[in-house]
C-alpha cells in the first residue's frame, strides 16, 4: 500500500487554489454573467464540484474492476437544472474541500497496480486511474483560468 504512481501534492492543493482565487471576490462579482450563455464564477465552481462527483464515481468504478463505460454528464444542463448561480459559493467550496480530502485518503491507499487499473471513458478510450486524476487536475487548472477571465471581464464593465 501507499505506493503512489503520481505525486499527489497538486491534487491536495486544488481546494486552496480555488479558495485563494475566489476569497476576495465580492458576491455580486461571483454571480455576474457576461451574457445568458456564459457562466458566472459561482457556476464554474459548481461545475467543478459536479465534475468532482463524476470523477469520484469513475474512479471507484475503475478500482472495483467494473467493465461499464465511465459516465459523461451534460454540464450545461446540470448547471441550469440546479440553479447554480443562485447557490452559496462558500457552501460549494466547503463541500469541495471535504470531498477532495475524502478522495485524497483513498488515493493515498492505492498501490502501483491500482494506479494502473483502467476503464473506458465517454470517448471510448482506455484511461488509467493515474490518467483520471491527472485529467482532473488539468480540468481544474483550465477553470481557474476561466475564473480569472470572468473576473477580468467583470472589471472591464464595472
């Protein structure tokens, strides 16, 4: 046990990066949208929590040896259907922190063989546990840039 195939430090820092990026943003700015088709920062954060839940499920399916195709999700409809822009960003971030830490405990227990277990992603490609986690980290980094861009756009119109 505890033989890590990847360095988990980036994974463990994700919550803190999100918190730092959003802690000083006023509530009005967190919920501001450039237009009806764009996301607010609150919606981006909710999407990241939704994505974390989906990754959790994918990870557990692979570790259990399931042969089912790993699920995709309709991110725009999920955001719209849960009225994400009306949510409380602090609650979203706290839930994110707890779930991320819960998963970190699992990841720390994995063996090298576990990191190499694979499943079939929504694009019909085999992905390992390691690739799932690396993709997750990259996904969050992409949305951190989106949060920065939304803040910049808000400041241009304010």
